[in-house]
C-alpha cells in the first residue's frame, strides 16, 4: 500500500463509516485532501449523496454507500461495492456511533443499552472483520477507530456510551496484536467533547435531567481542559489522516487523545 504522500494519485482507498456529516465528513475531507479515494458510508442516503458531491463534484474519487453497520450482510455488501468500484481498501475509519441514552444505569432500558453497543461496538467489529481479509490479501492496511474520553473519564448518566467506548480500547489493542504480522496497523483516536450537533444534544439532555442551564453543563465539560475549549472536528480529522498515512508507519495499538488536554493517559 502506498500510504503517504498526498496528491490525487496516492492510490489509497478509504472507507469512512458515518461519513455523511459531522466528524465523519471532516475525516473524509482530510483523507481526500491527502489524495485518498473515499467511500462515505452511513444510513441516510441523502446526506451521503450530498457529502460525496461536496467532496468531489466529479464523482471520480468519492462514492456514497448506504450501509447499516449493525447489519452483517449490509457491511459485507458495502465492502464488495467499494472493491468493485476502487479495486482495494487500504484504510477503514470506524466513525459510526450513537450517543445512547442520557440516564443513570438503573434507569437505562435493555433496548437502549443494546442499541448503543450494537452501533458503537458491534458495528466496528463487523466492519473490521469484513475489511481484514482484503487488507490481509494486500499485505497492508490501516484501521482507525473513533473512541471518546467518555471511555476513560466518568460522566453521570452516560454509562451505556462509556461502556461502548471503553470496549473499543480492548478491541483496538487486541486487533493490533493479531493483525500486525500482516502489515496492518490498528489505532484508536479518543476525542474530547467535540463542538458538534450531537454534543449539543447531549448537553441539552444533561441540563434537562439535572434542572440546570445548558451553559453550566458546557462549562463543566471544558473545566478540566488546560486549553479551556471544546475540540474542533477538523482537529480529530487531521489525527485520523495522520494515523492512516506513512507518517504513522510504526504506530499501532495506540490510543491517541485529541481532547484539548481533558485526558492525558
């Protein structure tokens, strides 16, 4: 795999789940800027189509694939569609995720718990499992999964989400050990609170549950950060692009914090 470089002839192909909007779109944009052909995947066809057109109006280097990462068959069909179009898969970015419920553990329903794990953990597992035979056949590849500081730093009412993101740490490290012999690197990026619509929704839910102003929750969210701010989506995207490229050729099994200093371990 030609993992470095930039320019439109890098030869790399990436799959970005949850690539139709938000952080996933920023990641896809960063990869495109490095000359990577990209498949943006997700459940909403309209958002994916708009994202693909925005990233590459010509339609030559970006494709949109509707895929529910919870569905084993849909994931297999997505991988097949990308290979049919671009011939290979060099990079997988597991970005799809849901915020899950905002409730104390004993108030969380089994359905809410299972839905959170199904997207955030099982979805990553299914995507990894589907692309690994392709990468093994090529003798190279890079898998980057998007975690969260919630998996390291407790926040009341966020047990289901925190458990899902903690699970990704173990998945990443074990897969890095198993896949390294085939030239495949596996890493995790752990963002802090990202300035995004999803985070604003969680802020609203926490404020309502605690009966306080949104501003108070936001202040608490950045209180432990030396930089005193939320993380920008593009900050995370650039780290993902780095881990996918030549500059990170000796980086595997790592958990990279992009948290404005909120966590440092």
